[in-house]
């Protein structure tokens, strides 16, 4: 999810929940993401479902399939592939993140926040910085 605030591109990232991540900040934030449950699942529909599960944010009803920016995929060192899309939407000031719990009982994500690209690149997992670069290029933002 992204927005433009004061003509500056900002991206929404989430911080992982649980005690291991509680005091970590730089390099641990992520785009909201999840797993495909069935090999026949549509990737964009899976991304929408996982976004809702990790954030509690309902994608605006006006967001049509064509309004999603396809960012392609990245491959982690362990071989896991992450497919990503972006869409433009802002949040109300009183937004409260609501995330599904993990099997251990803590939320998958404990907070979410918009960051400008410069800050986002310091917060996000290193492997995901390419997704920010792609979004910036597609939207022609510095």
C-alpha cells in the first residue's frame, strides 16, 4: 500500500510481532505478505487476503484489479519467492492495526506505518528493497 503525502511517495510496512522482534527495528519491517494455501490460488487474491489478515485494513471497494501495481517477485536466499502488488490508499488518523495471531499466540504483525522511501529502505528486510525500487520506478518517484 502506498500514498502520496505532501507530494512524497510513502509506503506502508509492517513490523513482525512477538518477543524476538520487539526491540528490533532496522531491517526487519516488511510488506504485508503470506503463504499460498492452494497451488491453484490466484496470486493477487492471495495477496489481498494476506494483507487483510496481517493488517486488518480493508482495501477500498473502488480498488479494481487494474489499479494494483504488479511489482513482480523477489527470491530470498532460501529460495522462497514473494510476489507483490501495490495499491494507493490512505488510512484514517485513528487507524489501529489488527493482525491474526501466530500459533504461539502473538500477532503476526504488531504495528504498521507509512514511511517515505528513504526511511523505508532502512526499515525493510534487505531482500525486499528491490520491491520499493520497482514501485518508485513505476510511479516515477525519486
